[in-house]
C-alpha cells in the first residue's frame, strides 16, 4: 500500500461521522440532552419511597419508581433512571429533571419505546411527591393531570408563557392567560405526525412547527441565551408554511354578514 492509500481509505468514514442524518441527530438530542434544569435534588429522588408510606426502600428502586408514577424502562443509557427522568443541572450541582419522554415514552411487553405515548403517567403525584421527599411541601399551581394516563400539557404551556415577556425574559408579574386544567390530554405516537398537516387535538398548529415544541423549555430557570443555544437542535428545517393569499386573509378577518362578528381562523 502506498503512503497515500491509508488517508484515502479513511475518507469515507470521516465523511459519514461528520454528517449525521436528521433522524440520527434528533435521536441523539432526544435521548441524551437535558433541555431544562432539574426539578429535584438527587437525594429527594432517592428518598421518595418514604412518602409512599413504605417501611423500607424497595430493592429494585428504579422499577418501583416506574410502577408508582407510570413510567417505563429507558431503551438508552439513562443513569439508572426510568425513561422520562434524567440527570440535569441545578443552580448548584446536578439533580433529576424531566424530559419529553415523561409523556412521550411508553412500553410494550416490558420494552420501552421513545415516541410511544405514555398512557400510565401520573405526573401530578410525581411532582407533588418528589417535592415532598425533598422537604418542600409544594402546592402545584394547577392540576398537572386529572386522571392517570393523561396530562394537562396545554396548561403547562399557558402557565409557563404567562411567566415570560415576549423576548423570553422573566415577567415581573405573572400574566393570567386563561389557563384550563381540565382537558385530560392524550398523547399521540410521534411517528403519526408525519401523516398530519396540523398537530395537537385542536388542529391549530402547523405540523411542521418546531417553535411550538420548544415551549417545554420555558422552565423559569431557562435563560433566553439557552433558547438561542438550543436553536441548532430545533432548526425550522422544513419548508415554511405557505402564506395565504390576500383574499383568504381578508375573508378570515372580515366581520361576518350575519352576526357582524369577526371570524377567527387558525
Ligand atoms: C407533560 C407532558 C408532555 C411533555 C413533557 C411533552 N409533551 Fe408533547 N404532547 C403532550 C400531549 C398531552 C400532547 C397531545 C396534545 C394535544 O393533542 O393537544 C403532545 C403533543 C405533542 C406533539 C404533537 C403530536 C401530534 O401528533 O399532534 C409533538 C410533536 C410533541 N408533543 C413533542 C414534544 C417534545 C419534542 C417534547 C419535549 C421537548 C414534548 N412533546 C414534551 C404531552 C407532553
């Protein structure tokens, strides 16, 4: 082999490694990134069993946590936590936070799947009990879920948006944006999205909108800079929504002849 042959042989390997597909990039981001700060210190997680009324810590603690809160086994390395909980930074040190798979991770026959809706989750108890285990008796600002297997995800977004100014800095006074916590929202499987034109049950959001998905980063400790840092992970990579014609726009905002009221079209 000439001395030029070896570098040439290495070329394709370097090219493949440097250019992950969008699906590979997304998988890595979803499985290994903490997009928000931790909610609870690790000792609070480790001692949650005490608020369950048990006399001693269950032997397989990860399985007991899954059982209690309706979580599922992580099909990727996750520091020994159930899928949906993950190591994340606190103001000082590391703690335990949640991620998309708290609600978007499910299991079939004991095997966890990313993107399968979590239909056994009890997110209200998860937040209430882990706070109590950390010594803070917290009254949650609204019902995070009304019934196991559903959540009030839309209310999270409304509540968190009320804490922010339009430039994403924290507002001095929380805004009342008409929060409802009685929707009992069900989680569709992620892979169905590619067949849809709109997402969410109200059908109001373009299925290609990535900014809508970033709403979950509005944890009060996420700084505007951190949103900017996350931009490359959620680029508006799909074709922009086609702007509607001037005629359609006028029709959508014109008062109706019958009632004189303006029709709202999403
Ligand atoms: C607290 C639970 C919860 C968390 C956390 C959460 N979601 Fe969701 N998500 C839902 C629910 C519930 C729906 C269905 C809402 C509806 O139909 O109106 C949904 C809908 C979606 C949809 C639309 C699916 C469709 O077919 O209409 C996408 C995409 C999505 N979520 C992505 C994400 C991503 C990415 C994250 C993390 C950054 C995330 N979600 C975190 C509960 C959650």
